[in-house]
């Protein structure tokens, strides 16, 4: 059950569609990577990263790895980046990078380390793969009857132990993070509904909602206290943080509405 | 060129003009379905609420949504001052694009002749077509979340955050419910899944030959139900419409959107509904294949007729969406998340485990007697664990509402007043004071005094 498109993509020469896809998406991926580092706004940075990841997913698909490509899009671009974004949004939308270096010389160090790491990975990959005698995708795919079947078989036979250990590690990390971050109140400390009700109606507590500001007053400003039935001001109707405001004589004058 | 029906090999041979026709066709199908679904939903909900619904524009009000759409497109576009302009503009585009893209792999029918060229009524298919739909829906979340963030306003942000949490959670349940279909069909391609449901699989179970129902909705009931529930959550529809809960968040993530951008969100929401319904029909209800009574007619599954069956199935599923909206109140957010993570996902995992075990047992070369023994043993062990699992001790904390004291208070003297359970009206606590403070009023037929007071009153 080999797919025609997959086979076409698997042949050695880069065909028209693949070449076009590469030359359109590769600059976008690079722009995304640069933009991720350069963007001032954290959310923009995350979006650039998502764009790069999406492009990489499409590259995998074009290079006849449909499963890994879609897994990349669903898991990394869809779920993990989304959680990043989730956290960044909670931080606040105006939390931009400051231009002042808080750690002295950290930018220079980061650049040098980054270039060094890229060189290390590049040479490592080159030395590891430069002399590999590739069997070709067609041979690998026909051996197990398809790309996905091949991945599934390897994942659940040869690499099953590594796969399970990795997932156990990830779950341990997730559970650990949850345990460290989560504070659960004990059942005894939690107030029950009857207790809450009793507290609400206990003497000294006013059980009904507080009167809204501006109720039965001549203005609907939040700074205008509500009036009690006897005409006096209801202090509770004004928030403590609202400063008391003296009305001007024009404001305090009767507006002809009291007739 | 002869190609096996229902295999991905039959795709990828279309000339460019045919691809173009199919793309335009799918676009038109989705837009028309959106317009129709809006009308359909409003009419169905109106019928449930005993009112006419839209009935002015066109026959039965069918053109109402077209008129609304035109009006929406011509409205003034408002850009909030605090909006992040680029992201604010991109968000609805992402939403609508992902919604349209997902439908590309939806099988609408078998191979038919397109101006002499044989090709299936489906834009394309790939070995991982269902994953493409999942990927599109996970990218579609970006549209919602970014819209919420870029609006620079509180309610949209809350709606965006809610929806990102909700859609990611329910996508997990959705993906897991589809796994059972993959196991059963042995493929992730939509056309092959439809083909796999063409005939009931015969199972050689313990020497008995059983013909399992062909539709996975019947064969894999738990998966079907979980899929549908998570599809409702995934499309932000009632009763799971927390991201756009009107009573809490105004409009949710699209509060600040107006005119054409809002129309794109609207379009995306309804297309997503059509897509999840179409995927449901494809995965669980036999896809474009005719349902049972129609299959008596031998041409039911050939030519362009299957598009009709597919559309009918989609409309039926859309009706369930509308029905849910008309019936159920909105869930509370924490209950909703608990339901997703603590009910749907564990049930799904156990079900997949059981199904995979059964399949492995079936494919193994063991004797049927041993297979039967293993199955019975597993069932017995599970039943034993179920029965013997120590029941959680229900701690009896006095809630304080058991006792009612003679004064009609619940929970002792500190308790709260309650209507008497025997329905005898107790004497009013104010009665003695009234009699004490007021002059006793003569009650009953008085002779002269009463007339005098009446006259005074006049």
C-alpha cells in the first residue's frame, strides 16, 4: 500500500513540487527562526517559533515522512506551542523585553555558545552521516508495507523499551511538576456549604448583597453612595479605594427630578 | 489504469483542472452548508421553543443567513485601540483556513467520471488523512487563542484561554477515540476506513463465526460516543460553549471582532461543525455508503448518489448538535474539564487496551480453546478486582441539616428558618408584637361605627 505521492517524493531527484515547496517554505522557516530570537514581544516570539515548526512539519511530509510530519504539527505546533502561548498570555500582553542587559555580557555569551553549539551539531551530523550508505526510502518502505507500518513495527518491537522508558520519564517529569506546583487543601480545612451559610448569616455579617453605588442617588457614578430609606448615605455602597468626592454646587443643586 | 477501490493509490493522478474543480466544489459545498446549517439550526431551535424562527427571506426563510452574511460583510470594521494589529488580522484567517483545509481529505463518494476522467469524489487522500484533520483542528485553536489575546481586552482573553485549555483537552479524548477505528480498520486513510466499513467483518471467535456490524458506530460504541462528546467540546458548541459563554464573557474570543473578520470566525465555527460531523460519518457511520434500507437498491453506492447519503448523515449529526444546544444548559468550567480528563480519557484508554488485547489474541496463532481460556481469565480477573476493590469509606460528616428544631429551624438554634414540613402555617412571630403596639381593631359586623368610618374614608 505504497502511496504514489510518497513514492514520487521518495525518488532521488527533487521534483518540481518538492523544490517549489522547499524554496517557498525554507526562507519562511529561517525568517521564523530569526524572528523568534529578535521579536521584542514574547507572544510574537512564540508565534514565529510556531511558524518555523509548521514549516519543518511540512518539510517532513514533503520528504515522504507523512506520519512524523503530522505528529510534529499536532504535538509540537498544536499542543506544546499552544501551552507556551497559554503561559505567555497569563504573563501579560505588555511584558516586552527590556533593552537593558540585566546580566552583564549574557547576550555575547549566548551568541558565542549558540554558534559553538550549531557548529558542534553540524560537524557531528556531517561526520556521522557523511559516509552512510543510504538504502533509499523505497527499500525501507516496501520492506514493511508502508511508511506508517514501518514506524509502528519498529516502535513496538525493536525500540519498544526505549519508547516506554522515554514516556515514563516524561510522565515522571509531568507528575513531579504537578506535585511541586499544586497545593491541595485538606478535606478538613475546606469549608462546607452549611458552614459557609452559617458564616453568612452569623450576627455582625450583612447577608444580602451590598447596595450598588448610585442607587436612589442623583448620579450614577461609582463614587456616589447609595441612600438608605431615611435618606442617609450608605457607606457600604462605596468601594474603599474610591476617594470621597465633594460635589460642586452645580452638581449638588436639585436637578428637577425630585418632583 | 485499474486501481483498487478505497485505496490511497487511486489519488494523486488528477489533472490540474480536475483538482481545481474539486477545490472549488469543496469550497462551495462548505459555504452552502454553513449558510444552510445556520438556517437549519435557527429553525430547529425555534421549533423546539415553539416559535416560527426565520421565515421572511425566501421560501421558509432559507435566504435569511445569506442576507445576514451580506449584511455582516458590509458592516463597519472596528479595530480596538489596544489590539495587536498583525495578530488581530491573522487570527480569523488562521481559523477559516484551517477549517477549509480539513475538509480536503473527506471522502464524499466513490470513483465517478469527471468529463471522461475517472476519479473519486474526494480532493485527495494520504495514508495519514485523519491525522491531517486533527492537525487542522489543532492549528485552528491558534485562531481562537490569538484572537482572544490580540483583542487587548479582558473578556476575549479569558475566552481565548478557556478555549485553548478546552480544545487541547478534548483533542486528546478525540484522538484516543479515533485510535479504536485505526485498530479496527488497519488504516488512517479516510477512503480506506470507509472501504473497511463496506462489509461486516466476520470474526472467528472461539470456533463461532460471527458477523460484526459493518458500521463502527455499532461495533465500537464507546469510541463513537466519546468521539461525539469530544467533537462537541472541540467545536465550542453548547453545552460546552464556555469560550463564548454569553452570560459570562459577552462573546468570548470574538467579542472585539466585527464585520468580515467576525464573519470568518462564524464561518469557521460552522465549517468545523460540518467537518467533525463529516468525520464522524466517515469513521463511524459508513461514510458515503448508503444506510441499510437504501442498499436494497443496487445503484445506491455508485455514481453521485453517495454525496446525498453523506450529506444526509452530516445533516443528521448536525441536528444532534442543534438538539443538544436546545436541550442542555452550559456546564461549569471545572466540571467540564474534570469530565474530559477524569472520565472520557481513562474510559478511552481502558477501552483501547481491551480492544487491542482482543485483536492481538485474534491474530495470534494460538488454539481457539486457549484463546477462549485467556479471554475468560481476563474477564474473571477484571470482574474480581471490580467486586473486591475496597469501597471508599464514606466519611459521615454531620452536615447540620438533618435535625429540625421545634421553631422550624434546620440545624438547631443556630440554623436557618425553613418552611414547615407538615405544611401547617406556624403562628407569625410578629403577631404578639402587633397586638401589643396597636389599638385593638374591632373585627366583625359592627353596627354604626363601620358605616361612619366608611363615610370618613370617602
